[in-house]
C-alpha cells in the first residue's frame, strides 16, 4: 500500500469519525425527547477506505402500531373516568350526600317519626321539609346533568378543532417527507415529527396507517373512515349551547361518516371523541332518565286517593306541570326530575300529609281527629311497595321506589368502578408499549457513550496513521535532500 493510499484511508476515517460523532452527540442531546428516534451512521466500503452513506433512523413498525392502539384506548378510558368523576360529584355530591336515594331515606324516616306522634305539628313540618329536600335533590341533579352535557358538548367541539389542527400539521410534515425522499434529502427529523403527530391524533380517534411510495402516509380510523390521504379529510361537529332533557346531541362526522360513541364501563371507544359522546349521550342521558323515573315514583307514591274510588288519583305532596293528574305508570317523562315540585298546599298546611284533602274534600282520609296515622303509614309503605318503571331508564322495570333509587346509585358506582379498573389496565398497557418502543428505538445514553469511546479510539488510530505517514514522508524527503 502506497503512502498516498494510507493517507487517503486515514483522512476518510477522520471524516467518517467526525460524522459519526455528530450523530452520537445528537442522540445524547435528544435522550429526553420521547418523540426522537435513535440515529445511526451507516458506513459503506469505498476503496480506499469507507464513507458514511446514510444516517439511518431506528424504527419498529409493529411496536409503534401497538403503542398507537394502546394510547388510543387509554385516552378513551381516561376521558370516561374523568367525566364520570365530575358527573358524580356534581349530581350526587361528596360521598353521595345529595342523591335522591339519601333524600328518600330521610323522608321515610320523617314519616315514621311523624306517624308515631301524628298530633305534633313540628314533626309534620319536618316531614314536609324532608320532602322539600327530595325535590331539591332531583331538581339540582337534573340541572347538573344538563350542564354537564353542555360542557361535554363544548369539549367535543374543542377536541374536533384540535384534531383538525393536528391533521393540518400532519399534512405539512408528510409533504416535507415526500419531497425530501424524492430528492434524497435527510428527512429523519420530519419523520420524528410525523410520528409524534400520529401519537397525538390517536388520542382523539383510533387510527391505522399504511405507507405508500416516497414515504407518503395514509391515515384511516379503525372503522375504515379516511382521516388523511394526501390532504386531511374534514372532521365536523356543530356544538349546541344548551341541552334540554331527552334532547339528542349532534353527531361528529369524519368525511361525512358519523363517529360511534363508546359503550360500557370498560369502554370500547378508541380515543377521547368516542368517550365524550358516551358521556354526553349515554351515561348522562341514562342518569337523567333514572332521576325522571324516581320523580315519577314520588308523585305516584304520594298521590292522594279518593276513599270512595269515585275520583282518580291526584298529585299530592309532590306535584308537576301535568297536575292534578298522576303520570302514567311505567312511562318515562323526559325532564320530570327538573319539573317536580312541592305542593304549596302542604307548605301552608303540613297536616294535610296526615289527613289528606289537598285536592278537595273528596280526598280527605282522616276527618275524625289528629290521632289517626293510617295515611302516614300508607305513604311509608308505598315507598317500599313494588312499582312499574320504564326499562328505557336502564334500571329494571320492577322495584320499590326506595330500591329503585338505591339501585340507580349502585348502577352508577358500579360503572365508575368498572371504568376505573379498566383505566388502570389500559394505562399499564400504554406505558408498557411505550417503554418497549423506547427501548427499541430510543436513545440509550450508556450505549452512546460506549460508541463515543469507540469513535475516540478510531480517531486516535487514524491520527497515529497520519503521523506515521508524515514521518515516512519526512524521512523520504530528508533522504532525497
């Protein structure tokens, strides 16, 4: 090997070492960046010596896809759990203190105490006040649910705007990658950016991707709706400023196809949009219907009856806009929990609860004196007697009013528990897949420092070779002189 060849090899080695050191330094610099994929300088033999032909980016398509799926599932579950917690606090209060079940229990106790001493006016007032608390619980619960639905609606609108913005950013990154691939430029930074955007998009909807020529990528949802193909597809939603009980919410459309809402405590939704729809149109609506059925049960249980049977039952302690009629058995009335009220006749004369007659003389049950508690006892018994409920409320069709209201609380808490348990599992899966992806494509500082030591040795060897060639050339020139 000639001295010129040896010198060219040494110079080539120094140049390669410089480029490799730059790559390793960049890796170390980006060690904390979860969206950065490790780079490797790939060498190719080139007589004499070698050269860096490409800066290769670490990838694992299978792990990346698994992480997208896990991230989407975790985002949906976390959104559901967070919404359930907010709704529970606003409707049921701390530790369930504001639930209709608690208010009905207190009303039942007040009736029992009053029936033991039916001549005590103070106990009559206490019973009416307990009824007032039951009305307040239903009214405030219904209002809180509609407020929650409006807030969820606005959150959907914000999320749709965010998703459209992410798709617009994805278009810019994808165009840069396609153009750079065609011209042979380094597009690794743009690939990192595109993958980071895919992770964020998967938090809103479940996605699947495939890559075409020139690194051009297409995004679809797992339901087959196209999100991006050369240009972003439109994601549209019309928010509603307020919600009336029973009113249906507007759909989210991706490329004119509606997005399905999630179902179940362990929601089958992927991404937060499906869970927000589930909260707005599923959980909140079911909760509202159950409150409406409890309100109807109270009106029915405390309806006044004509002892002779000549007149129909009439709304008594609890009334509603359709009074004096009593709501039909087993038929849901949307918004009744927000419309139920305390009959003013009982406010001015609480002893009507003992004697009857709020709807006229035909409904008087106790005309003989204050010592009779039969009507008071019958009210308590009605709370424990089976009633017919509308199964559309999702809480069965046969139960006592006390049992139905308690079952409603139980249904909701069971849903929260299932959602919380599923959230823990999905979070763990998202974390594990993220760690696996990071281990496979991320930066390991210890490995990079080891590579730096190897590059240092390579530099030293090249420097010694240049020094040896220099010494030989010096000796040759000295000999010629």
